[in-house]
C-alpha cells in the first residue's frame, strides 16, 4: 500500500517526513484504543509508533521497521480506502487525488489478500521443506488476476507483458501511478558470467 501513497507523500513512508495532516485536529490516526477507528489494535499501535519513532535512537527505528512498518502501510490504506467512519487523517490530500489514491490503495489491499500472496505466506521457504511448484505459483497468480480484475487499476494485472507472472509489473505500476519496468539486471549478470566462463 505504501507504493500507492508515494505520489502524495513524495517518499516511501519515512516516519520523519509524515505530513502534519495525519495528526490534524479530528484525526484518529495514531490514537490507541479509539473505538471509532477502523484500525485493528496492531494497526493503531503501528500508527501511534510511527508518529514518535523519528526522535528515537537507532534501536527504536530498527524495531519499528522490523515489526510495525508493514502494519502501518496497511493502516494507511485502510484510512483512505476502506474506513467506515473517516476522520480528518486523509484531509491533507485534495479530493480528486484522494479518489485516485483510494482506488489504488484498495487494489493494493486486494493484492495483499490474493491467492499468490497467501501462497507466499504459506510457503515454508528456508525450513527444509518443499516450495510451491512453478505450476502452483502460476495457478495462484491466475486466480489472483481474476480477483484483481475488478477496477481500472486491478485490470492492469491482466496484461500479458512477457513477464514470468504476466501483468505483475503493470499492476505495480498502476498501483504506484508511475512506470515500473522489469529489471534486466539478472539477465545482464548471467550473460556476463556466461561470457567469462566461455573465455576460460
């Protein structure tokens, strides 16, 4: 979800650079225990912490990024996209860009619940067990594409762009409202290594 917010924030969620509007009068952002707020307890804790962590020592920053920054990303998306009782936390964004952000953040929240992400979270990678097969990954992605194809942003996932998971870069670009191209870094390194090995 932070990818969706970058055009408005101008950064990738730096706690030292949050807009003052997040904690403007009437905002419930970062208020722990507020029953009117749609955030879960862990999201309330993360939002509260993000407003304070910029003055903490390095250990505090590391603990925040290890445990709470991803919760914060979801909490921001809840604020703009799914809150049933909106407060003033998102009023720092003008209505037209906020409507666009709402759609992109809603799509990011949907992506987080797709079969592909669930498969990733269920995979016991690094524990000596098997990992999902390529067929399982592709099947999960196809089901994810169908789940995402509900709005103009999510439809980007249906592009057949030659990427191993077709449409994934297009989806990320649509959520970010910015061009995101697949990198050729690994292909370049592989080609260079093959050239070196052939010379040897």
